[in-house]
């Protein structure tokens, strides 16, 4: 009898377990597992394709992206895949195929973050192919985002420069970040939203221009933190009795500061919520010959080269102190040449890190970099005075390169007077011509549409300068209004 009772209890428990499993507990169905598997496959395939694009393996990227579009036509990631496919064809030099896929994005029935930029690229590539364009000529307009007249200025620009199909570069000028947008709102991605959406709604490809060494002014952090982010600069002695100057905090921020770099990544990542076509890293205040001397930078330089470098002992009010060299045209101390090269490499390394990080969160954004035209005209001058190595920059993963050929730009100092070898084949007169570095940039890059040139809208020479530019270069008219 006890055995029978035990058997009955076991049977009841088994039946309860069957009912529980079949009715009360819902196990993952086969559809859920398949959906998760498909999602993982899509992510992996798209990631492999974008990595191939970043390393300029366009053939592999095209093959992977075609496979994605073909096998996942209804995926939410298909438009992103087609964006990378169009860009891969452009990178490979297959312009007709690039136009075809950009046009699909431009004419997509549903709104998408690639539409405005795709329209611009279709127009630009058709011009390069010599085909008639169905839209307005591509042009660029540079406007200050913090100008109090921005809301009034944009309609005026629309009368003379049709906004649809144009590139609009909204610039955050240095020294205006804490004043806010139109002197009312703090300058943040959220505050920019109405202006960006207004221009985007008119069919413009909107780019945001930021100078990284100034962007700390918009940070919502204590004053002490902002002070710790600042760079270090050399200041000559004001007294004749003191032979050397000193180092002090700069007015600008150091890209080598870890905390400041984290702020930049976080602030720029918020741009994902704006309908921007791209981001341009401007160089309104390039790192000069007297800047960049933070303790961390000096320590890193000394570790790499195993040489002591004291900028206070090297610099004076005229720059680096000269030394006797076998070559009379080169008079800078050897340690300073090493420092200049290291400083330019570190700056570019930081910029590349930012680009790679942003491409993860903002894959649809183009990223451009401003290059001082002096750096293209005389690379030695750019290396020492601007921390720019044009040859290395041109090989970096930037989508566009911006430079300024405004007649009001200062003429390039004579190379020999700066203790550097002059550019072979360049006369002093040709150094003062603002447009020829653009031809050099196009020649070196091999793609004219990767070059943007800011030209003045105020001087009568602007029109003639534009006609001298290579075909395909985007001409960005400077319509900034001084507040």
C-alpha cells in the first residue's frame, strides 16, 4: 500500500510537470532563435564590409555589401549597407556604379539619414562623368552657427545660392562656445537641432564644423576641470635681465589630455540625433610652434627618443634658437625637428582615433579635416609651425579635406627666413598665390571631389579664384556674419 501511494504521488508530480511545461512555461520558439541568428549574421556581415572599406580593400567591401543587399533586402540595415556600397564603388573609382547606388538612397520613398548627402554626391559625380545634372550646381556655404543673424541670413543665402543640393557648413567659431547659440541657449547638439533640421528640410547636406582645441568651452563641467584640460605654451621673458621665458597654461585645450579626449568623444557622439551629413574637424587655431608642451607630452617624447627636451632652453621670442648646421638653410636644433615630427604624428594619431570611434556610433557621417594651405605649399613649414604633415594626413581615413584660399589669408613666410629648406621649384611670388595648393591636393589625392576650398564672398577676387580651381572641387563661400 505505501508503495502504491508513492507511485501515485510520482504520477501526479509527472503530470503536473507536463502541464506546467506545456501550459504555463513558454519556452523560446524556433522563430525567436532564428531571428536572433539572422540579426547576428547581418551585424557580422555589415561589420566585415565596413572594416574592409576602412582599410581601403574596396573589392572585398563591394563583394560583402552586394551579398548583404541581395540576401537581406528587407533588413533595417539595408540602406546603411547601400551607403557603404556606393562609397566603396567611389573609392574603387567606379563612378557610374557609385552614382547608381547613391541615387537609390536619394530617391528612397521613406526618409533616411543618407538622402541629402546622396543627392549631393549624385550631382557631384555626374559632373565628374560629364553628364548633365538634373539639379542645381553643387556649391558650399559657410555660416557661423553662433551668429545672432543666422535665422535671417539663411533665407538671404537661399535667394542667391539655392540651398537644395548644396553643402552647408555650420561653423562653431572659437571663443563663442560659452556664449551659447544666439546668446540664449547653451551650445549643445540639442540646441543646434532646430537650425540643422531647418536646413536639412530644404534639401541641404548639413555639416558641422568644430575646432577641437576650442570645443572645451561648451563643456558643462566645473571651471577646475576645464582648466586642467588646457594645453601648455611657451611665453618669452618680458625682462631683458631674464634670458629665458616660461611655460604656462594656454587659452586652448590639449588633445593629449585623456579627460578632454573623453569629453570630445562623448560630445561628438551626441550628433547621432541630428540630421547631419558630416562633421568637419576645423583648424581655426592650429597648434603653433610655441604650444603643445604639456608635462605628459614632454615625458612621452623623451621616452620615445631617449633625449631630454626642455622647450624653455630651446625657444626664445623669435622661435627655436638656431644652431650651426652643415646645410645653411637648415638651422633648427635637431631635437626640435624630432619634436615637430613627433608632435604632428601624435596629433594625427589622436584625430584618427576620434574618426575610428565616431564611425562606430555615426556610420552615416562623413568626417572631414581642415588642412592649412601653408602645409601643402611648404610641408616643412606646416610640420614645424602648424603640427601638420600633409603627406601623412592625405593617407588618413578622412572623407574630405578642407582648406582656405581666401585672399585675406597671410602670405607664407619665406622658408629660408624660418631656418627651413625652401620648396624646390616654388618662387616667393608663387607662394603668395592662394589657389595652387588646391591643385597639389587634388593631384596627390587623385580625387577632386575630396577637396573643399573656402573662398571669400566679400572680395572681388573670389570669382576669379573659383574659376581657377580644379573641376569637381567643392567651393565653399564664406558667408559668416560677425556678431
